[in-house]
C-alpha cells in the first residue's frame, strides 16, 4: 500500500517565502544532490512604476501592478482618492485633451499618464439633417464612449458647445454608459433624419489654461504612435500585460490605415483594435481566413465583408506609396 505523502510544513510567521518554501534569514542554500544541478532562482522582474497626475492639476502619484485599463483606472483613483468612474480617459505626456496622445493598449515605460476626470454635464439638441453627424467615437475601455473627432462642416461642427473629449452619457435620456464605441456609433447612425434628439455630454474637467478651448483633432500619421524601438507595456482585455518592443514603422503605418478604415466604415477610431487586426491579417493567407479569425475573437463588431477585405489588402498588399 502506498503511504500518503506528508503534508507540507507551514512556514513560520514572519519568515521569507521563496518558491513557496520557508527559509530562515541568512541560511545558506542547501547543497545540491550529487549529479543534480541546483535549480536557478527565478530572475526577479523589475517593478514597472508609472507616474501620474490629474489633467486639471494635482500632485504627482505613482502607480504599478495593473494589467488592463480598468485596473489602471482603479490604481489612479486610489492614489487621488476618487472613484474610478470619475475618469473619462487618459493621455500620455500631456495634460491637454489631445486625441493624438490618447492612451490606448500600449504605454511606453517612460510615459507620464494624465487622467482626465468628469467635469460639467451639458445637454444639446441635435436635428439630423444628413445621414452622418460628423462624429468619430472611441471609448476608454472601461465603459465610457467619447468624441475623438469632429468633422469640419458637419452637423456637430456647427454646435459650438460640443467638443472633442466630451463623453456621451445618454441619447434621448437613454444611458449608454457601459456601451462600446461601435454600439454608440450604430445608435447615432440609426437615428431618423429630421427628428430632433438630445445628447447628454460630460466634458473633462479643465485646468485654467485649457478653459475656452474647443479642441478638434486632425488626422495625422502619428496618431496612436508609440516610439519605435522602445519597450512598452501592452495592456490586454484578457490575460496579463506583457512587455514588448514598440511597433515597427510598417506595423505603425498598417495600423493607421486600418484605423482610417474603421472610421470610414464604422465611425470609430481605436488604435488598439487596429493593431490587433494588423496582427491577425499578417497571419492570414487571405481575406476569407481573416474574416473567420476576426469573427471568432471580435464577432460582436459584425465587420462587413468588404471592410475585412480592405483590411487584409491594406496590411498584406498595400497600394504603391503606402509601403
């Protein structure tokens, strides 16, 4: 009869733990058995500590130990004694509402994080005289969709109180908190023409030097750009965060083209989603395989077939001048 194994001895209180075993301070490592090499102790990974401030002004805080955007917001909120739901979005290395510096799925190890929190709430009445309102929507990955771009000459452009960075809290008193950007864009597209509707918006709290500005981001190749060749922390919706090299110039350009396609077809911009689609396209032999792959992991987006075909072509067969 096999004897039952002995229960592991619990380490004395206050003794350090190494690989799950207790060891007295200063005790030398036991010699390895003859013929058996002693296992190497695991290499300690450096702690990743980031500095942060509230965009409208605050002392500098330090955060660490997050693996996704929701955990990042929770860490920032803890430092400043606010609720995570107060944070609308974050920018990197600027306190201004600059959509080109918006925090996406990657943070450079030297980046400084500015958190933009809820400011005043405002309501505007809009009459949809055209199919397109002229809004591009993105979201913060934690339940808030907000305006990333306002098209010149559009319906929304003529309403001076609506600004880039405003979070869309409700449409006709129907709350959209918790909805993804593509859901909000679809709701706005489906609103009937010639029928007024109300948008409830929350603007980010502004510092004194930002009051009176009406930021309107322009489309530039540097949007969502991470410095090439530098290590970045890659945040993922599922699974742990990972340290990676910054994207190559080809990957940056391909992601920009896909982001432009997202805006054209769906009225959203999402640099992290674009990067994910670039990775998927690079591993797909054709548009049909890419469509199946995207459907398995991003089926909730319901990408049109012609959109997927253009994504695959933009990544795998860029037109002359796009190399």
